[in-house]
C-alpha cells in the first residue's frame, strides 16, 4: 500500500476494526478529542446507529464498508468543508477500480451514483476542534429497500466487490493521495477533477436549502470554493453552499 508523504513526514494509515458499533464517526469524534492521530481509520463490520447527512439513518448490516478516518487540520489547509470533495473523488476512483463495468457519476457535494441515479455511497463529515472525521459508507453487496430515493450496490450492478477490509485499504490509499493534492496544490484541482466526473452541464437539479427553500435550476459547474452553481429560469446563477440536492 502506498503511504502519504506530506512535508517530509510519511503518514501510514492505521487500521482498527470492530465487529459492531453504533457509529464509526461517533467513535472517532471521541477518539479525536482524546488526541488520536491523523490517518486513523476505524471500520465496523456492522453499525446499529449509522447516520448520513441531514440526520438520516444509514442502515449498516454486515457486508458493506462502514469506516471513518481522522484528518487533523493545518493552518494552511483549504476550507475544512471541502474535504467532502476529497472524499468524493477518492471513492469515485475506488468504485471505478472495483467495478469498471459500472457507469457512475458524482452528485454535489459527495454522492456517488450509478447512471440511473441510484446511490452507491454516503459520505459524512463531522468536526471536532482541529479534527475532521470523514465517514464513508459504500454499498458493496447489499442496499436497503423501500427508501424515498434510489439506492443500489456493486454486487447488484454486476461487479464482484472485495471484502470490506480490502475495500477500505483501497479507499484509504486513494483518500491519502487526494488529501496530499488538496494540501499541496489547493482545492481548485480537486474541484476540477470532481466536475469532470459529475453529471453533465445542464442537468436539472433541485436544491433544498437548510431553511426549507427549494431552488430548481440547471447544473452550471462549481465555484472555486466548491459551491454548486445553478442556472435559474431567468438565466441568473445561484451559488448553493449547503443543501440537499436531487436530480430531477
């Protein structure tokens, strides 16, 4: 496995695993507050309190990948929230590697979707002081039924995914690689890479903002800070910094 070298210090991922926990993110938030180092990954065979963005429940039976890692923020780092794009492009690369026959796209800010819009992965960032915990749930062999949105898994789509620990090691390598780019070259190159693999310009999107406002528009790329650009019906561009986004 490749190691990450930043500013002359080699950061080798540290892997821990548990059979069952409530949430790997919740566990690492506690560990981060206690001084756990950057590069620590915690994987659970299953979770009974997994959660996604905006407080959603993330069903977590054995077989899929449920893991979180710690990133320690530095004064020279880009905005912490932009780690969502680092995680997204890393997992995108991993899915392409594990399932090259499956066509996938990125949806803002960090969803990996099959071409039919089915979600394959959830990514959740949570901050504790100078640390960001990045949680990744990747559907390898199972997906929940009867949700209000399309979901799928790599096995259902015809791939032969590896076991969860092997998948994590591949994810950790990819995340380390993009984290290094984010730190050394800035967010712009990550944003450009994300945009190259996103839904096409002109895709119709609906954004539900935290205050309940809903904004419909056509995808018009990203700002340099990663904000979603929507072209509205009157031709103006609206920058979206926080929202739940849907393909329409």
